[in-house]
C-alpha cells in the first residue's frame, strides 16, 4: 500500500499499477489504468490531483491547458453540477451535455429538477443524445490529437 501511494505521489503509474494489483485493490488499480489511458500529461496530472483530493487544483490544471470539456466532465463525475454548468456556460460549450447528464442523474434518483438556474437553461436547450455523444467523442479525439499529447510512458 505504501509503495502504491508513494508511486502515485511520484507519478509512477506503472509502479502504482503493480502495487495495487499485488494487494488486490481492484478499484484503485482500475483508476490508475484509466489515468494511464488519458492522452495528455495535463489530463493525467489533473486526475492525480483528484486522487489527492484537490479538485480545485485539478480544475486549474485543465483550464490552463484549455481542456474545458475535461474540466466540465470532472465536475459532473464529482456531482458538482453547479460548477459544471458554470464552466459550460462560461466557455460556451457542452451546456446541453451538462443539462442532459444532470437530467439523467435526477431521473435515476427519481427526482425532478428544482434548481432555478438549471430550469432556466433547460428551457432553451434541446437534448439530442446522438449529438451529445458525437461532441464528446470529438472532444476525446481533439485531446488525443493535441500538440504534445502522447500516451503514458513507462
């Protein structure tokens, strides 16, 4: 366990992978493997900041790198819906994605939207899952093709 944590602190993902596998920490192993799949060093560093429970630092890394969708997605994964919508509106991108994901989340919880800001933006937005999915795939493709993007190197 100590080796795994020390390896993550040093951004040695392969060592952390082996260490988590050795102690049967499957969820942590899967998280490390998902970090290794991120094509940009900024994206990986942001996820490692999340690991250290520093979402503000992770957001700053992503925004500075211009990875707006990744920052929005991070906040949605953390259920920070207000911040996700704020970023989407500010950067004029993926407002429909945030609204759609929140709507899906609320439906799964058996709840209705009550937050005025979400209700306001929902009025002017048509949710089309095909277009949302295509935009998400395009964002992933753009990130993978960014200058300096490269797979994690052992």
